[in-house]
C-alpha cells in the first residue's frame, strides 16, 4: 500500500514538473519570436549609388532606435520572467493563465515598435507604444502576484518583503511608460520619450531599499 502511495506521489510530481516546463518553454519561444519579428521589420534601404544614400540611412534611424529600445525593454521583461519562474516548484492553472495574459501585450510590442519607428515625433504612435509597454508591465505584475500568493507556496516560500520587492520591480516599466503617457497628455513629447530611463533607476532604488537580505545571497 505504501509503495503504491509513493508511486502515485512520484507520478503526480512528474506531471507537475512537466506542465511547469511546458509553461516556461512556451514563454521563451514567444519572447524569441517577438524579438525576431522586430528584426524582420528592419529592412535595408535602397541605395542610389555605391557610396550610399544619406537620406535613406536617416530614414532608418527612427526604426533602428525604436528597435533597440524595444529589444532592451523586452530583455527586461524576459529577465524579470526568468527571475519570477526560476524558483517555481509547482504548477497551478492560475499561474498558467496569468502567464498567458502576460504574453498577449508582449506579442503586440513588434507592431507598436514598427508604428512608432515610422515617425519618432508623432504623438499618437508614441502614446500607443507606451500603452503597450504599460499593459505588458501590469500583466507581468499580475503574474508575479499570482506566483507569490499564499506565502509563496509555489516557490517554496516568499516573505511579504520579498513579494513587495518583486512586485515593485515588475511594475517599474509600467511606472516609466505611464509617466510617458502623462507627459504626452501635457504636450511634452520629447520629455516623454526619455521616460524609459526611469526603469534602471527604479530597479536600482528597489534593490537598495526593498531587496530582502536573504535574496541578496545566491540561490
């Protein structure tokens, strides 16, 4: 009887691990595809001569700048997801649903990047770009809160301070791009376009004042 019970536990743990791995592998694949789609939108311009065409190169500058910014921000989201899931020990359906909800706005980033890259000084594309980034950040925050609920039982334990620290980091892109939307409403487009610099500043501040002492040591 005891052998059968142990066999059932092992079987359930194997299924649990398999489902968790599927969620993580699926997410990594989505991030890879999103980054690839952004690169595919960057097409080389036609040159009128062997020496090149300055006007054509300048027309690419906006697309390239938007691509670099989006690549960095997507990288922040991917690293945040990695930090969120690296301690996961158990699978549950609310986490799978929250992860899927996080993927939706992330999939919109290539579209928003391509539109904004056509004209960096156009207010509406920038506002839409900020909106997509804000939605991605809020969805990431929802994922963090879902994973760390009930004392972090899915993670093997999570203190309230650590949960606050993880939530604050997840919300940092949303705070930055949310400020970008506010500045845009006040017709401060050029200031709004530098709101992304608040992301590393926030992360540094949270690491200084919110990061738990136990989280500073390597796992």
